[in-house]
C-alpha cells in the first residue's frame, strides 16, 4: 500500500532546499516530456505520513524496514565484455530499480495489511509495517541470498535491515533524527555480514561445468553459453531482452515471466516508468547505439564537408558532495533540518532523485542524443556517450544543479574519462570511479577531474570564459574554423601549461617540493613560439594568454586538450 500526495507543506519544504524559480523555468519542457510540470510530478510521489499514522489506525509499535541493493558497480560492470555492452549495462541498471521495487512489493505482500512502502529509489527502499515478524524478514533475506548466490555468485545482493519504531518517532524532531541514525547504522553493519554462510547448503559456490573459451558467455565472462541464444548465457540473454523492452514503448513487465525472479509467490507487475527507462542513444531503427557508433558520432562535419574530431567515447561519473554531512548537520547554525521530520526527508530525497533520474535524462533526449544513461538517481550519475557531448553535458549539469539547489552547501563533483570505444567498459567504470575520487579529494570539493587534471569548477569555468574571450575581428582565436593556429603550437602551449603548473606548485608549497627551475622560462618561450607561429594580428593577445596560463595552467590544459581533440582529422 502506498499513500501519495503533497500540498502546502511540501511547497514549504521545497522552498527550504530548492530554488522555486528552477521549477518555473523548466515547467514547459517538463510538461512536454511527461504531461505535467516538475512540481506536480514530484508531489505525486510524496507520502502523506499523517494518513498512514492516522488516529483510526493503531500504529503504535512498528518496524521500519530498509532494503539496500549493494555491489551495484560490480553487478553492472564486472567482467563485462564489449559485445552487446551498450544493451546490457542499461538493462542491468534498470534491473536494479525493478528488482528493488519487486522486493518492496513482495515484502508488503508477505507482511499483509498495515504495511506501507515509503520510498523506492536508486536501489533502496523503505517500508513501514505494524507486523513485527522478525522471522519473516529473515526468511526473505535467506531467499534473496540464495537467489544472488545462485545467479550472481554473491558478487552483489540485497540486504534487509529493520529497526523498531513508534508513532511519535515520526512527529518529534529529535526522535526522527534518532530513527534515521538507527536505520543507517543497521544498514552499515549489514554490509559487514552480507551473506549468512552457515545457512547455505553448499559452502563452495557451484559454477557451470565444462566451460572453455568456446563455451564461455561473451557478455558476462562467467557463465556457460546457452546454445539457444547468441553466444550468451540465459541470464545475459534476459538482460538483452530487457534492454530491448526499455527502448520499445512497453508499459510494464512481470518479475517471474520476464526476469526469472522465481522465488516470489505471485508474479508481480512493475510499471516501466520514465525513471526506469531513462534515456539511451538510438539509431534510426530505434535500436540502441553501440559504443563504437557513439564514438563515431563524436566526429562532426563542417561547412567544407571536412569531418573532424577524435573518435572516442567518454564515461562520466558524478556525485553530490557532502550529502551525508548535509543531512546529518546538528550544529544549530548549519542544521539543514532534513532529518528533523519525515516530510522534510521525504520531499528532499525524492526531489533530488527526480533531478537526476528525470530532469537530466530528459535534457539528454532533447539536446545530447549521442549519450547514454547507465544509472541516474539518488544523488549520483553514470553516463556514457560521444566524448564531445559528454563534456558539454557535464558543464550543463553542473550549472543546472547549482540553479536547482538553494544555498552553497551542496555541490557536485565529476570524474570523466575519454577512451577508445574498444576499451572494456568494466575497466572504464573502475577508472572513472578513481577519477571521481580524485575530484573528491579537493578541499571543499565542487571539482572536476578531466584530461589528467583536477580543478575546482569555478576556476575551470573562469578559464574557459577568458580563453574564449580571446578574439580578433570578433572571431575566437580558438575557433574550430580558425586555420591560423597550427597543431604544433597547440602542443607547445600544453608544454607551457605543464611548466607553469610546476612553478605554481613550487610557489604554493613554499619550496617544499622539487622543481626544475628551467620551467620558469615558460613565459619567454611562450612569446618566442607564439610570435613565430602566429600572424602579427594576433600578437597583442600574448599578454592575456600569458596571464591565463600563469593563473590557470591546469584549466588551460583542459581547454586545449578538448580543442585539439575536436579538430583532429
């Protein structure tokens, strides 16, 4: 059972955390895509806790049940080859969302009346139930463990945690804070005891017999090929079929019939919502573009019919900074109030999720057609696409996110890898995760790691703005159509950026790092090379370029790398 809706209270909460102008600005395009405006779409998902805990229902002693699909990155990417990868990874991500909803409904079915789903987002769910049957929860956990060990060798799974609670816990701020802390602690503890091996019939995991190079599934590289399918196992074929259903206009799916989730009693129907379908790049026949096609689409045709640009894909991983700290602030001056009431938490978390799972994919569909959602929801993103569109999309997301949230406490950081489409997506996923971690190490975060450099978003945007302002006769010097700047000069500029960076690092560290002082010659070398390679009409720009490289060496390198890649023949 799910009671939904939102009124004046939800408006007040939205105003507290988000810019209301944002909802007005996106209202028209959101309505075109989803048939209703952003706020209306949000409110249909908000929970009326008063209706659940009304006086006529004897909800006094209850349990709050939480489900957490763990090992998501391993589930989607580990051992995944490139064959059919573009079809499989989106299907795996959708499977996580579908499976989470299936289990939430399955628990409600098992627990009977007076059991309510509070939320289902990004591989997590919360359920409130008056039924406190701990044995029933343990039985469901055992069924989940058996399913994941049998089908996925325990590399991922779903944990069920619960805490006891009372009606007043949802209406008194301090008690609701404690309830949130208690369930979070239970979830974290469960991560250290994912499977109860004592209950398993076999201590050694079973695997398919007689596997060799010819019979190994070309997609997962774990299971044996089913001869009825095209070089893949039964499970991977199921993911391919799910991926095809997502791009077709199918409205729903059944857990047993379509996904082989066979331990549930009754076949559970799941609506294929826009959040589940998300967005994937498609060809003219509505088939999913593979990564090689995405890479080829990064090459652009200009007026003279010359096609330029690096043939490559980009993988983007983004995550909201300081989310845990923001939610848990207890200092009066910094308290966000998110966990002060159920309504605050519900509205905040679901609104943030909708930004990632609905608003961004809708923009991708309209303006970034050669991009692909692996997962988008909660407070993070994983996208793949033509490398040039991914970089433009990243800049749009950062700008849009700051227009979306109220205040400066929440920012977003990115790790972006550019690579040949033949490189295994499993490797790129791990590599991009590492790049995001580098961005997260910057003090205060709000950073981006790209082209081997990690910088703050504000300095990256400032540098781009200043470089693009370098114009002669109202034409940018770094314009793709400008043939006056040669490739040799561009690579020398990259050298000067590195030299400037080393000197800047030495100064910032007050001489505590080693430095080749020949790097200090970069300014004179810049003038010599620039005057020698550029027409006299550009010579008055040298001082401005010198200043930009001096102040923004890493950011300038990032701009130049993108420019070089875009004009590569």
